[in-house]
């Protein structure tokens, strides 16, 4: 447990001391803001504030996933590249502790970014009527989908030395999972149900953005996150003993 | 302290090391010598419990390398050929991180870190970002990282890589000071450094142990050592005759000398090579000086380590036997 806390501290220190974290947050906040302004707030037709808020969460989910992929690409690939993974492997620290430590650190940093988007729902609140429940549900959804994307990115980062390939791999897996919903429309049962369940966004995210927290959706994101973290641990293990 | 039996490692189909067997006692400073690609790094990584051998056994401090890897890792410090440094941290913060990572108790961390900084002469740069340090300081920070938790075993892969001559001497002195208290294993292909620093040498060639022993025993095994001495004399031969031959005759009479031959002579000086059954340099010097011949130079055959090394690591048949590291 101490080792996990140690790794979390170091990793957050690394995010705070290198430009990557700040650049990612800045750029994505900018894009989120622009989308919000252009589409959510700026449309001509009269709309319910709840709808606008739902729109905000919709765009922000894409931003959250993108941020997660950029934040996680360096987690293991960079350590392999600079040789510091040898330090971790040569210490009495277990593989799952390394993976968990890095995951939690990146999740905290992502949560920081999500916190900084809070000004947008607050803008809606100025003249609109929205419930706290919808805001909480929406942010929970953003955190969950972001966590899943972080675990995918971490997994991809474990597979390669190159951060570029890591992010391409992570993006590839993410896109496949998102696109599963298309597969579900062209297949029959039971596959259509399986693909529909697997799809990262289509079935599982909209409830959050409308203010509903369904346990099946929470289970989906948590179990997928667990799956990728587990796989990352196995990959690390195999790397350790082969080279 | 370390027992290795029949260690073999394959990377895919390629055999990196094969059948290595040796023992290392507590407090020894042992040098692993070999060409690039000979298997030194692989061997050291296996000893550091970073990779598993394909077959063979390793015991460190009585613990089995495969079953108790975690335990062993907390007792050893490893410096890879690229020091595992985090550029965005300061030296002090980095060492604190490593100390805690290796399990140093919270109350001891500050003390251990300042000890490591002292031992490696890093006090001036302790609060500088690692990314801004020059190569020599980076190597020292790497060494500090290996020492900070006071391990009983230190494994250093090419610790003097890329250092300038002054820094090499500093590193060498540092390592010598560490021996005795720590068991130190280091690898190099820098012959003179290794002969000055290490008590014992293990020559690895093409994945196998080519020689194991002190420099003296290895060089004797290959036909050198203090038994073979090069001499330069000058002056006039007492009693007339050629200087070289006269000196050779004289030396040949010294008990223990097997052969004395003249290698060259010119300008009133002669070069001789003398082979004895053991180290007879003092007796030979006395004989020459007492006879009135001028003794200019007397030393054991120079660069033995290089020539032994070259003999021991002569490449196998064909270019395909030289593999990349």
C-alpha cells in the first residue's frame, strides 16, 4: 500500500513538472469550451437547460476520453524508453502496485481537468434550471468513461516503448469499442446484444448525461477498467521475465 | 554470497549465455570482462533478479533467485548501463524516492539520502534537476541510487561508460572504497580500469566463462604475469663483448630465471625479455646493478591483460559468431 502511494506521488509530480499534462488540459478545455459555446449554448432554438447540460456532458465525454488517452500514453512507454522501469522492476514492488499507482495518479490528474470544466454547468445555472443530481450523475459518467479510457491507454503504453504507438494503439482499441454499436445493428441475437453491451458509449453513457445512474452502466465501466488494468499487469509480468 | 550453477539464457532462438558456473564471496570486488555482446549484461541482470535464466540455478545469500526474487532485490543495488534517472526530479528528491521504494524505513530516509550524496560527491548538485546534470554527475547519481538503501550487494553495469579520464579515476576510487563492506560486481570492457579496481576477474566470451581468477593467475595461465619481465639496460658490458648478450648471461645466472633473451640492441642500449619461474624482479635488478650495467627499465611484461584478453576472446570461426549485444 505504501508503494502504491509512493508511485502515485511520484507520477503526479511528473505530471505537474512536465508540460504534457498542462498542454493536454489547456487544449482540451479550449475545445470543450468552444463546442459548448457553439453547440450547447449557442443554438437558435429554445431549449431546456437540462438538454443543454446533457449536450455539455456529451461533448465532454469525448474530451475526457481523448484527454485520458493522451495522459496515459507516457505512463509505461516513457519508463521503458528512459530505462527507469528497470528501477521499478529491481525494487521490492509488485507489478499490480506499479499499475494501480500509475492508474490512480492519472485518474486524479484527469479529475483535476474535469473539475476545471465546472464553469460550464455553472454558466447554464445562471439563467437555467438544472438539478444537482444531473450534474453529479454527468460528472460521474465522465469520470467512469475517462477511467476506462485511462486503463486502455495504460494497457497500450505497456505494450510498446514508443509513446506514439501507445497512443495510436490506445485510440485504436477505444475506437473499436465505440464502434461496437454499429456491429450490433448489423448482427443478430445474441451477438447484437453482446456488441451493444460492449460498446463504450452508445448504451452506457447517455443515462449519465441525462441524470440517471444505472448500476449496470457503472458495472460496465468498472469491469472494463478492471479488465484492462488486469491485462496491463499481465503484460508487465511477461515483460519482466523476458527482457 | 553468490552461487551460480550452469546458468543459461536464450533470447528467442539466440543463446546469450551458456553453462555459467562461478562463486563470489562476500566483500569481493569482481570484474566481468568481455567484448560487447559477450553476455556480461545478461549475466548481471540475472544476478540482479531482473530476468529469469532459461535454465540453471542462482543463489544469493542462500536465497534462491527464482523463488525469493523480491527478498533478494531489497538486498541489492543495481546500476544499469543507462542510469535509471527521472529527469524532472532533483537529485535529492529522486534519492528519497528510491530509498522509500526500496523499503528504507521512513525515519532513516533522510539520513541514508545524505550518506549516499556524500559517498558519491553529489552535495553540490543535490537540489539540481537531474535533467540538467552532465554525464559524469548522472553516472554518480545512478551509483547513489544503487547505494542509498545500503544493500550488501552492488551490481554495476559499465559504471565508467562515457566518463572522461579524471571521472574514471574518481569512480574507480569510489568503487574501491565500497568493496569489503559491500560485495561489488562490475562489468567493463575497459581493461586498465578493471585491473585497477577488481580483486578478481571473470572473463566472459560468447556466453561462456573463458577465465576466472585474479589478474595474476589468469595472466600466468596464459603465459604471462610477473614471471615475464622486460628489461632495458645501457652502458658498456663489463669485461667487453656485446651489452645485450653479457646482460643476458648475467641474468641467466640468477636463481629462478628460466630464459633470458635479447630482443634488440642499439645506441648503447639493449632490450631483453626474461622468463622466470616466479616473481624474481628484485633479484634480477640486484644482479644487473651490482655488475655495473646501467638498469634503465625493469617491469613485468606490459599490457598483459590486453594480450591475454585478446587471446581469450579471439572471435570464433566466421563473422556470424559475433552477435550484437
